[in-house]
C-alpha cells in the first residue's frame, strides 16, 4: 500500500510542476 500512497503524492506534485502532465 505504501507504493500507492507515494504514487498519489508524486502524481499531485508532478501535476503541479506540469512535468507529468501526460500521466496526470
């Protein structure tokens, strides 16, 4: 479950930065 939690946090951060816009 740790991976899921980390993934969520990472996705939010990436979305803000616009780095992983494709993923988000």
